[in-house]
């Protein structure tokens, strides 16, 4: 028995491929979105005995020394008061492991009253010897701080840089950045350490990412590459 095949599935498939690039004339690479926009130079550090935190330039540092137990906690603080990172959406710490061992860093940004991992926002990185790595902190905000259109309310991460989470965090009042460092070697050497802010926050700064339709026919964000 002969059946006439519908050409509609083929038509829709071709249409999806034809329009997949709609609105993507100049998509923003994610790497570019998180490119350092402002350096953080207001940093004080009093490392534990046997470890040195040394400035190697206007906005770079070196952390080196001995960790007999192969672990140490390093706390970076503003020289006075607190850091206000509310104009941005992302804090990044870039560094190079110039030591002989594999290094594991667990980091967190702390508000007042931080205990364990409460009132903080975490990040982590594993760094092989000779490797460059970025410890990134994408921090949440209160619902009241969101200025994205209501269509994005159900998203935990919004294109204006707003992120929601069950933990409270205030980016205007960052007391410290705590780094819990573990290594396979008691010799620690981290170089070219920089702290910077990325992705300016808010609907105005991210107008391109807020353009609708937000997704392409394949469910991917149109304006991000």
C-alpha cells in the first residue's frame, strides 16, 4: 500500500538550520564576557609561618614557602574596611603553579559572620605544576537587586549578571577572600597572582545579552558563543 510522505518534518528541519544563526551576527564569547575588567589592588595578607606573600608588581603577587602538613589557609583582606564588588558579577583570581606538586585550592568570598561555608560564595581549582588556572567566584544577590525583565525571573542565573541562591550574600560588604590550599608537595610556589572583577552588572551593561528571543531554535543562548 502506497503512502504519501509528509514533507513537513524535512521543512522544519531545514528551517531550524536556516534560522539557527538568527541574531548571532556578533555573539559574545564567554571568555570575553569574563575578561578582567578591573584589578583589585587593595589587598593585605598575613600568611601563616613559613609562607611569604610578596608583591611582584602593582597588581600581582607571589605566594611561596613551606607547608609541612601540605596544607595552609591564606586569607586576603582589604587594607581597610570591606570590598564592594556590586558593580560586577564575577571575581576571578588568576595564578600559575610554579611549584613541584599538584595544588588544590578551595576559595570563598566572605561576608560578615561567615562560618564554615555559610554567608560566603565558594570556588575551587586543581592546578598541575606549570599550569595557569582561574579561581572564579560568580556570586549571588538578593532578589531586590535584580533589574532584569520579569521574563527571566525563573532563571537562577540571569543575563544581566544576577544570580539567585538559597544562601544570602552581600557583594557590597565582602570582608575577605579565604583560600584553603592543599598540595602533594610541602613546597608551595604560586606566581603571577592577580585578583580582578569581570562582567559589569546590570541590565544596562548587559543590554545585548537581554535581547529577545533569548534562545535560538536549539535552545542555546543566542548572544553567547
